[in-house]
C-alpha cells in the first residue's frame, strides 16, 4: 500500500467543500444571479445531466449523461416498443430526466464563490431564447454580461405541488465583479459538476431496477436530494408497476428476458 498516496487523498478530501455547498437553489421570493463562464467548458456554461428520480425513492445519475449504457433506459425502451399503452407509460416514467446546471455567483454573496444552479426544461429554454436573441447575446460575458432576476413561488403561491420559478434577464450590462481577486477565484475555483455526482455502475442500476420492480417489505429506501445529500426514508409501495397482476408479470418477464440476453 502506498501510504503517501493515501495521505494525499485524505488531504484532498479534507480540503474539498461538501457537495451541498457547491449547489444553489432559489428561495421563495426574489434573487439575482450572474451566470459565469464554465472553467471546464468555456464554449458552453450549460451542463446537461440525466437522472432517474424516485427509483425506489432514490435518485441516480444516469450513465447516459456521459454516453454510457444505462440498463434502466434500455428497459424503458423495451417497454415502449411493446405496443401496449400501459407499458409505454411505464417506460416513459422510467426514462432518465434531464436537469441542466450552470455556474453562477449569487449577488450579495459573491464572496462564497461559484455555485451550481440546477433547473428544468422551462427555465433552460427561456435562458437559451434570451441568449439566441441578438439584442442580448452572451449574457455570461465577464465585462458586458447581464444579471438574472429569479422569482421563486412556493407551491401554495403557485397553486401546484412544485412551486414556480420565473426568470428575467436584466437589460443593463455589468461586469461580474470589480474585484480582481474575486474574479480570479470565480474562474479558477470551480469544481467539475460532473464529478460532484457519483455515477452508479451498470450492475448497480440493474439491481436498483430489479428492486423497484419487485419491492419487498424489508427494503429501506434512500432519498437523494438534488445536491447529492442522502436521507433514509421508510419503505414505500412501488407505484411504478402496472395495476393488474398480469401486467406486473409481463413487466417482470420482460425484465428477465432483457438481462438474460
């Protein structure tokens, strides 16, 4: 065993900030952020990752995020190809869902450095539409970019179970910061967001899918939040299986056939 390598790894882990500190999400009310250039891809600050949500009450990063095979995606594709409406719906539920991340500095909290803001398809489309508009252009430009006003409504305010996030790009062009030292940290002290999530192995996902399709009362589920922090919850009934015993058997048979090939 290389003790020096072990010590170096320990020091590295001790010096790293916790995963939750690298992420930011809007609180209810108004906040202002600035998208900054991404150190690990200077051509595009938007990072698209795919996740399996609520697979046995746990969130998994899909290997498809990195172009690798995903057994859950493969099974979902198989279900959708059967021609059966219920199985097509089940297949759509099992597909990985995209979430986009972008590096930002939060106005009023610039000293905390770069955070990653994650959002869904609607916000993503709105931001891309603004950037595609020649009247706005590159809103991430260090000197002539634009801040973004974010309005976050609670579920009660929005009248739904998720709440609502709206964005408005400000018209004024401003620098990221006038502080040269802070600007240097913004560029240099950026983690690689893809390294903040652990990618499960093919076999791990295959096992998770099998447990999801065939839950037992002894199963203990783990819910993982969007920032990677896990919390244990009580077992729940699998809501993803079809409503009849016959359909459940069909899904399980298809699962066995897929992975025995």
